[in-house]
C-alpha cells in the first residue's frame, strides 16, 4: 500500500479534481433547492450591487503563512490576524505552508487529515466569533446579519494547505469548485515543494487561487529554480472543463488569479549589507535587489503579474518565539546562515482586482511572519440568471414546479419519468 502511494506520487498520478474537503457540496441542484438563491445577496461593507452594469463587488481577504512544521495550538489566537472585528469581508482565502514537518515520512506517505481538520476548526471558530465569551456579542451580531462563514473548498498536499471560506449569503452563487496539485520537490515531482490550486466560479466570474511553496536556497542561481517551479505550476495545473466544456482549464485562463505562498525569493545582496539595511529599515534599497521584484519587472514567466507596495519588514528568517532575525547571534558550527528576506508574498493577475492593503502579521509561532492582503474584486452577473431568479419568483414557477418532485431519499430534484434534472 505504501509503495503504491509513493509510486503514484512519483508518477504524478493525481487524486482527482473533486478530492477536497468542504462544509457541503456546491452544485446546481442543491442551489435550486436553497431558496436563498432567489434573494439578492446581503451586501455589507464594500459589497456593492450595480444593477445597470450587472456587476457585483466583493471584498476578499487573502493570507499566506509558513508555520514551520510547528504543531498547531488549538488555543492559538487568530482574531487579530484574520481581522475578525471587521465584518465587511465576503471571502477568506487562507494558504499555509509546512503545516507538517517536511520529513520523508510526510513527503512520501499519505496526508494527515487530522491536521487540516484542526486548522479548519480553528478558522471556523475564529471567523464566526464563537471561540470564547469575549466574542459572544460578535457571534450573535454576525448570525443576525447572516455573516456566518462556511468552508467551500480546502485541500492539503504534504505541508501545503489552502482553505477558502465564504459568507453564508454567497454560498448559493458558488459553483464548479475543483482542485489541482502540482509537486515540484524531490525528483521534480514530490509535494514537499509545489502548489495546491483551487478554482470556483462566483456568479459568472471564474477565480483561481494558487497556494505555493517554491524551491529554497540563497545561493547564486537558486532563484532560477524558483522561477522554473512557477513555470511548472502554470503549465501542469489543469482543471476540468465542466459539463458544458466552457470552464477554464489553466491557471491564467481564469478571470481573477491570485498566487500566494512562501515563494522563497531572496535579496541579491551580501548578507552583511542586507542586515545593515534591514536595521535601518531602508526597504526601497532592499527591494531594488529583491529577486521577485526583478522577475516581475523583467516579465518572462511572470509577465502580467502584479504586487502591491511593500512597506513592512522582511518576513524571514526569525528565531521562533522572538522578534530577532536568525543569525543575529553566533550560530552553532556548521549551521547555515540565512539573510532576512521577503519570502512570503501575494501577487495577482487579471483585471477586476484592486488591492487595498498589503501587510504582515506579527505571530511568533514560526520562523516566518504571515502576510495578508485585502482586495476588492469585480464579479459579473448574467442577465439570464437574473431572469431565472425572476421566473422562480413568478406564478410561472408554480406551473413549472408541478412537473417535478423532490425525492427525500437522495435530496435531489427529480423530473417525473427521468433520472435527473439539469439546466
């Protein structure tokens, strides 16, 4: 059994685009049975409905965090990092790296689902404000305004983990969720490095979020390995075309694309110079030699990608449980030195994305600091769907409904004389 699993990983045999965890399935039939689809979405915060342009705007919270293989403390406070006091976010996209140590048994063996369940449980309790008595009023307020959050898709590959959450009023408008994993690690195919990509459609707009962990190393030429990883991820990631063969298959085919993760790009300066500039907080001088920034300016593999302005300190490498960068003291003989660097990044591609915030968190759990960004995203709404919603609210639906019956056995919508009902 174990050798079969290893062979499948080496041969890049995928586990299927529908092999992911979620709070409930998202499909057309379930949405038709949920009458919340007949209502306009609850527009709080910056969510704006424009009836003339058939466009919605939603706020998306995106974060990435390399937790360094440290075991999750289920009492860990995440309220500040997830900004739960601000209830205007509609979607949360949370990407993690090294949720398990990258030792051979984890790289070659099967994923430990318990780790993901613990992270999702902590995220759920934090987002919905019901972790302790101090957030009781928060929780009741969110319930009253329909702002509970549910996981629509989450997926792990070795240490990589991505989890996407949407507020309850958006759930009926999410369709075609799927995942695609690409390993770029040991032997060029194992999952200690690589990506976990998720995609879904919100109304008529397709989204793709790519959680990545690229090749490490601060030696000359290591940045080429990282860029090669990006090219592999863009070329090998594929999604199903959907029942009508009209859904995007590749990452860059989607309308809105955000890539987040431990990209591991370093600063091309001598270590002493880097540390001196960090001490003086001269971020612009450091960014002039930042490998990712140089790749973005030159284009090639990352042509058309964008990143917000960095006004925060490098996120790597810290002594865990401290605010000190690794190497500020005399290391043990033989230990590798690590210069500070902005390893943890969020970049995006495509129109209809506007970034409002790009900053880092201050958790001391690992040797990385988490990074987060806030976006406003534009989403198109089909006039046909608006017409369908009007049909459901009219007397014509009562006439149409008599042709169908609801089966309590499988919770599906069945057409009399036929085995399924499709639109």
